[in-house]
C-alpha cells in the first residue's frame, strides 16, 4: 500500500465541519441511525454504532440527540429511512474520488453529485471504476502530546492488534484491519492514549501528484462535495501542494 497520510484530509474535514456545526451533527445523526438499524441499538455489540457514537461525541453532539438517533434507527421513534450509497468519479488531473453518502432519495443525490463533478472539472464514473485502486483500512490518528513517544505508541498499538504505525505531521497514524478497529482503539485507551479519530478509511494504493495549476480546482471540487447534505465522507488519491491542502 502506497504511503498516504490521512492527517491532511481529516484535519481539513474537521475544519469545515467546525464551521458548519449543524451539518456535522446531521451527518453524525444519520450515521447513528443507519448503524443502529443495521446492527441494533446496543453499541457494546454493534461496533459500527460504537464508532458512530464516538464521532458524534467528538463533535460535541448532545447525549439526548444521540439517544434519539439510536431510537430512530431501532424503530422506537419514527424517522427518515436512509440508504448507504457510494459514488465514484474523477477530478481534474485524473484524481480518483470516492464519495460515501447517506440519502433518503438516491434518485436526487446522483444527479446533484454529477453536476458538482462536472462544474468543477471532473466527472462521475460507473460503480467500481475507482474503488479497485483503494483499500478499506482501519485508520486511527493520535496527536503528539506530552508523555507520548514513538516507541511507546508503536508498542501499545501493535499489542492492541495494529498492523502498522507511522509518524505523521502532528502525531502518528495507526493502521489495522477494519474488523480490528474498535479493538485497537480500546487498547490505546486502556494504555492512556486517546485517538483523535478512528474510522474505516478508503486508502489509495497509489497517489497522483497535482501541480499548483490544477490543485485549486481539485480542492474546489472536494469542498463542493463536502458541502452536499447527503455526503458523509470523501476519499481521494490526490497529493496536493501543502499551501492548498
């Protein structure tokens, strides 16, 4: 797997969500509803729900709002039924992009995303056109902090079931098999190490270097996709210049 740091993508996403707090809570609520619907309302036995709740807490989502979303997912409260849909496409410079959505009407979402791609120099592709060049990977980010050193992080992460630990800007990026994500996160927590984020990411096996001329256009496309209400997460294989990313 080619080296590809998740730090820039996640930091950028969090910065935008901080600026759009209400939208971030909506995305968290949808993720909780779908996770509860698919695996039940007890996070002890539903890892996907556990991670969705952790994400919501990281966004300072109120406890009663989280509980209400769980009850909507289990059917104890009436709510909208959301469908998980993945869209794939290309951006300027041949950048491969995966867009994960939760939508109550895919017949609306697909043409809207197609328009966003086309207006920003890209195009929506057929299912499978892009995904083959990405690998589903558990990714945890740990920020550098007092009392943490690389030897300690590596020791704790590997003992918890991680496959790899890499130093990255601002801290460490820990990778594991998707089924081991919660196990690794819990292992870190028991050792007093808090993960900034933990998610199953689509990590590109190869990246595309984008020059300054195309970088701004690529970033506009990613930002426009991020602003769509149905979009949950975006994955791409672009290596953007530091001043743009």
